[in-house]
C-alpha cells in the first residue's frame, strides 16, 4: 500500500520504453510505417518542388504539353506500393499473432474495472485496488470485465490495450522479462474521473512476487485515520467527494460530514453516523442525498472490516 505514482519511462524520441516481449513487434510495425511515411513525404515534396520549378511558365505563349500514357510508370507506382503494403502486412501480422495467442500456463489475474478504479484479484484470493503486481519473466493473462460502462486497459510500456466491457470477459496477455515499474491507464472515456482512472504496475522477480502475494498489505501497521486517508486516495474517492471544501462534485462533499443532517431524495433525513457511512460505502444507492444521482460503485464484499472502519475513522476526522 502506497500513494506513490509510477511513471511511464520514455527512453526514445517517439515511444515509451519497450518493456514486454510483444513490444518490439509492435514497434517494428510502427517504425516501418513511420519510415515509409518519411520516404514518401520526401519524394512527394521534393518531386513537387522540382516539377514546379522545371515546368514553370517561361514566356507569355508557353503551352502545357499533353501528358502521354506511360506503361512503365503505371506498373511502377502500382507494384512498388503493393510490395510495401505486403511488407507492412507481414510485419503487422506476425506481431498480431504474437499478441493474440496466449501461451499455455500463463499466470491469470482477474481485472474488474468500474467508475473509476481498477480491481486486481489473484488466484490465492488476494485483491488490490489500483496496484497491479505481476511476476517478471513469465506470461501473464488478464481476464477482464467491467461492472458499469466500457473502460479500456492500456499499459503503454507493454504495448497492450484492450477494451473492458460489462457483461463479458476480454483478455490480454504479456510477458515482462525484467522487473520494473510503470503505469496503466484507462483509455476509453468513461465519465467525470476517466483521467484519474490510473493504476501502478510493477513487475517483480518471481521470488519477490511470491513473497508479496503471501504478505499482508501493511494496513495493520497504520492508525485507522491514516489508513483511511490512504484508502480514500487509493480508491480515488476524492475524484467525486471533496474533503477540503463544501462544494459538491459528482457526489456531495465529505468535509465535516459526521454529525451533519443529510436530506435524501425520498424526502427523509438523518444525522450522519457510523452506520450511515458504512451503508453509504457498501451500498450507496440505499439512501441518495438530495440532488445527486446513483453513480457511486457499491463496495459491498470488497472491503475488509478493518478498511471500512479506517475509512469511517478518516471521514469522522474531516471537520
Ligand atoms: Cu474508465 Cu476511462
């Protein structure tokens, strides 16, 4: 558990670091297309400039000569590009096959996207929000679904991008040879906090990964208020709930929430206490504050009691 944001490493002029085994294939296709564009740009622009100069009007009665058919030219400008296109296709197809066929024995991680966070669940039951840890030197398969709208998982350094759709599973795989840190982003516009829908990604050496998998999350060592503050940031609650002023965002401000009177869409009201806070985290639709929609994802079954207590302790501390 930490609030450090990992960076995407950019180590060349155009592209981020190529950190996965499929990345060089993607970059090959991209570089080929780039160079074809450079060369044809030069041919077209230089050719145009030369011809404009060569065939400029030289006298008042200068006449343009009639263009004649040239079979050699016709064949040349048909076959040349065809060869280049076949070359592009072969390079792209090889990379596509590499990216599509998931190696057997890949390590599987379940991914659930929701507005606006990423949940990663491991085979041993461990789950993490906005923190993806993977074993280095081993194929990893992500089995992904969304609990609300369409999101899209994008890890630029790994050159993988795949839509995450409600009601079905999509998959993506990659292998990262060396341990390292990078960033994952949502690349399908999914609402207000789309641009905050980020996660840290870390490839760990096999033994470090095993150790991490077995270890607790470190939350037991923190005082509840502090843990709550970290969780609040980690779940990007602050994208919708202000903690510093009384202005409403997507959801009501939580500054000074404890003990205030909340009015609900059904006309009822109550004084905010621990039970109400817990219900609002686990099942936000149960009581909707007047003027707000039912937009928050339900956390029921996703938080340990310790984490719920910590979040409530933090909310109580926001005077
Ligand atoms: Cu999720 Cu954009």
